[in-house]
């Protein structure tokens, strides 16, 4: 049986008038946990129930791949990077890279996270003394970009960091435009096309130069960063190293995935704290009791469980990736509904995390959902901010460590305050965002 859903004109008009997120939420309320829409020859199947997340990601994962729905990402941004690759290439790359991103592996980058966090503390101290208003998303993007570029390439100069950040964000914006609808062909010398091509050339040229520089020196002198680890990695069976194009693609993937999503999480954390004063009070109590104004060590993070609970609740209510796609390669069923070959399944952390069957007061911000007892009692796939199964985001441990450290360092000293009367306008353009920014005044505690 075919799943219900709006016809194409309803879908296009609804997205235009309500925005993608609100329109999809309206369809969920009207049609239930599985509904679909046909866009030309393409069928999108939206699925909100955690049982479907489990089916697509774990028990029937062989029926799904990352095919046409990732073409624009592959072509214009990350090539064959691990986010978009498939089959044997994905399995080999995942095996090679997984040791770098274990909870133990990411500890190697805690020191630079703390160092960049301390620089932001200094900046905010100066801003707080003047009552300066800032765009908090830009503050968070700058610090997470600096951290991932240092972790990836040992890049230290702010000029290089800003150049790479701006170029990759230009590429990402171009990809979002390509995925949103019809665009002009690349051979036309439009300003948007020229800007994208210049940004891509700058990124590719920079990475080629870094690789060449390292290959021209003794391996013993290489810095212990992610690029060196990628260059040294060898396939267990063949002894094969990554090609230069794969090193480039994985480097871009790491930067794209490693700074934007964490920046969004931290941005939304400040919004959540500014609008939930009782949560902020409990957070401050824990930070004061454990740290007493000191910079946290990684060992002390274990004594800051409520701080991590705040991060997890931010990821629940405001997941940076509100949807992710899987393409159907073998026909399947979701309950009574047929899922045909060639369809694209849209899984949604944003709406699964709001499912009233699995979340009490789903729109409320409540870090106490993340006590061990309540977490263990919950459906195993009701929460999937980093996707699920074998293709869960490889950088999830890096992101959680970074968010935990940054929130602990900044929240014990500052309480950013929203501009009076401000109301965010949430939207989705690839990632979850706020179209009118997030202006906040940095206030000392």
C-alpha cells in the first residue's frame, strides 16, 4: 500500500508559505509517522518513528545506500569522503579512520580545544566589560573552525583559518543551493559559480600543498594531527595508503562535518540557556562546585554530568542535521506501506526527537531526560542526532568532547543574554539554522 501524503503542488506551496520544517511537521500531524511526496520521478518517504530508524539503519540496512540523494554533496563538496562514499570504499575508509575518533582517540585534541576555548574566554571578558552585542553563531563558528583546522592540519595563523573557513562555507552554501532546486549550469560565468569555483580551487590547492610539504620531509617530523594520521594509515590487507584525492576528500569532509555541526550545537545551547533560567542556574551550580573558576581537565568532565546532559538536550531539541537521507536499493515496507526501489527515505532527528510517544513534553527543554535511568528506559533509536547504526557520524565523540569542554569553560564565566524582544525564526537549509541570526550580549556572571 502506498503511504499517504500531499501532492506536488501542495508540497511546493506548503514549503514556500510555511518553510520546510513547519510544513513537514504539519504533514506528520495529518498523516502519521510515514508519509510521502512525489517530486517528478522522485519519491520522498518521510519516516518519524524510531522503529523505522532502527529498520533503515540497523536490521535492514542492506536495503539502503547513499546514492542519488548525495550526488550534489559528492560532486560539489566532499567527493568520496566518508560521509558520502559507499560499498567497499566506505568500509575500508571507516576501518582506517575509526581509531582516530574513539573516545580515547579524540582525547589527543582536548588540549587544543581548551587552548582555543581559553582564547575565547579572553575575548568575551573584553566584550563583557563593554556590554557588547555579538552574533553568537559567528562566535561559535570561529572557535570550532579554529579547533578543527588545528586538529586537521596544525594550522595556527588566524588568516589561514579564516580563509579556509570562508572557502568551505562558500562551497557548502553552493551545495545547499544545488539541492534546493534548479540552478544555472556551471559553465555559465555567474558570480555565484565564479565564487564557488574560486573557493574550491583555494581549498584543493591548500590541501595539495600541505600534503606535498609533508611528503617532502621526514615522516618522523610530521605533526601529530589528523592529516598525518590519514597519510600514515594503511589497509590491513593490502598495505595500501590513501590516494591524494581521498586525503583531500576526507580532509574537506572532516572540516565540513567537524566545525559546522558543533558550532550549531553551541549556538543553540546559548539560546536554550537564555530561555531556560532554571536550567542555567543548575548548570552554574555544577560548574561552580566542581571547577571553582578553574579551566576543566578532561578527567573533570566526568564530574560534570549535568553539563553533558544540557548538550544532549540541545542535540535532541535542535539537532544540527534535522533530516538525513537513505536511498532504497531493495524494496521494503514500513508497517503497511510499501517503500519502492529508487525512493529516498528521509529520516528526521528533529521530529523523532519530538515524538510524543517517546518524549514527555517533547517541546520542553529538560536536561533531566538524560539521567542514566531515563536514558536506559528509552527506545534505542528515539534519539539519533548523529544518525544511527554502522553509518553513525564518525566524529560524534569529537563533537561531544568539544561541546562539553567549551560549555564548561564559557558558562562558568558568562551568561549571554538575548536581545530584548528577540524571537528566532528556525529554518532548514541543509542544516538547522536561525534565519534572523542570534544576537546576544555577552554578560559576566
